[in-house]
């Protein structure tokens, strides 16, 4: 069977200025990234006949500014989480609804307060420990009338940092994963960020620095959390026939996978696993490649533990082995057996909601990553985005 994604290539990528509280309008950042991506693909705006995004700078504003009239707005694949617009673009070119689809993601730092729900203010407070510990003997946690987010908020767990800390704590209980192993991932990211001029944090980090950071939600400290930024990243998805005319090595989409969020944040029989396990399983079912073929991994790191979860979900490590795999940060170094988050990750470069992993994978596969290019240009890269009940992944080749 030939899956639709094999009829798509990533022909161009673009990135705007990245910074914290820049004050730059979102449309301006978007146009920086999109124009660069179109030019990188060897195209002009009039060649673009599709456009897609993920709920940020309105498509209409971008289309008008670029003077394009897209025939397709990138729909059709909605189980890839943050990567759904890219996967939908692959479907659009495979079906002939478009030839070149521009996909972008723009983020801006905004202030705000933690929302509260009047309806849950007087709700019984479930014990957070039960969410973690009840899975020790295979029991499921009690499911009340609220969805699982409602249950977590009612227990005064207001953010994803709290929710994913539970997954991490359970992983520690089951497998002996340590705080220091999480730290090696953060240290590796910072080391890679030093070679990325767009990264927000580039100064060296030691294990002492990591362990001394202020706590956020046990076991997570400040350096376990990604860095909010302003910025935009764009990619052009083209029909595979354009590969012969692409001005550089085209990046082919070998397989994709996504999850519909079954089980929510913690109602899974295999907790602390997440939707990443389902997305990865779907991706591997659509390719003849295997985890051992992956020579570069650009994996979501909204929190350090999410990368651990992806390493195991993708089959790069067995369950419980992600901690030892990253320990010492030698295997995951740029010159290691599996270079990981070579641009600095969201932990040090900045939170672009997973689109920087896609941008970086394309550059590395093409051999265009400049001073941070891995010593041997990889031919197969895994890109994975999301956590909790939201996940999508792609296998890219060049």
C-alpha cells in the first residue's frame, strides 16, 4: 500500500527573528518566515495554491499580504496535534487539491492568569497521588463526571507542568528514572543552543546549575520547562513531482502518525504512557523503516520528560530505558549515535510549539545546518511533537 504522505515533499523552510517580548507584530514575524520558506523552495508567492496554520496569524491576512489566493486551506488530517496542518498539506498535494502548500506557526508571548472554573470550585478534590499510584496494580483512577482536565484542575493542578510531572513521577517509580537524567537532556540542549544564533539561551549549563534551578512542579525545575518566545516558522509542502526542480535536496515524507487523544491526560491502562505511543505505532505501521534506521531525532521538549516519552514511544529505547540512554549526554550529542534536538530544543532555543523541530530536521537532512550540522549528514530523521493526549510524528528522509 502506498500512503498519501509519500506523495509529498518538504521543499522549503523559513524562520523569523526569535526573541522574548520583542513587541514585533505577529503578521510581521509570519511574513518573515513565509517569504523565506517560499524563496527557499525556489518558488514565488504566486506559485502557492494552498495555505494552512494552527490558530495564529489569520490565513486571510497572510494571503492578502502575500497576494495569493489559495485554493486549499490545509484540512483533512486532524489527529496529528500540532503537526495536523503539515499532515493535511501532505494530503492536499497527494490528492491534487494543491501543488504547493504554505504552512506556518507563529507564537507570541502574552500575559495572563490561571483560569478557574466556578463549577469546579466546590467539587470534591481527588487525591493527586491516586492518579500516579493507582496504576501500580493495574487499577484505573476513579472517573468522575468531569473530563480528566476538570479532575486535575479540581485537584489544584492548573497547568501542563503539574499534569506531566505526574507522568514523570510515575516513570521514576516504575523504572528508577532520576532527576539527574532529566538534567542531561537539558544540558545537551543548552550545548547545542550555543551553536544556534537564534537560540534564546546560549550560555553553558552545568549539572549544578540545573539542579539549583527553582522548582516548578516536582520533579520539574525551571530548566525542565521550555522557554516562551515570539517568532514564526514556515514550511512549504509540495507535490513529490516537484523534487526534480527543487533548488536543494528535497526532504521526503516517508511516514506520519497521529493520535486522537484516547485516554486523555491520565485515563490510560498503560499510564504513564501518552498519546505519543499511539502516534508512533501508527507511523511505524506506514513504513518499512525501523527505529534503528533513525539517525537524527528532533523531539518535542515542552518539558524534559516529554522527550523521554518520545524516545520510548518511537522504539529508540525500551520502556524505562530513556533515562540511561541520555545519561552523560554522549549518545545524544551531535557526534553521538543519535543526535538529539540539535538546535537547542524548546528548552534553550525557544518554544515554537514543535515547528522548530521540523525546521531543524530539514536543515540537517539537507546538510544546511551550518555550524551545528552533525558530522555525518543523516538520511533518516524522526520528528515528534506533543504530549499528554495530543501527539503527532513524522519520519523524514533525504
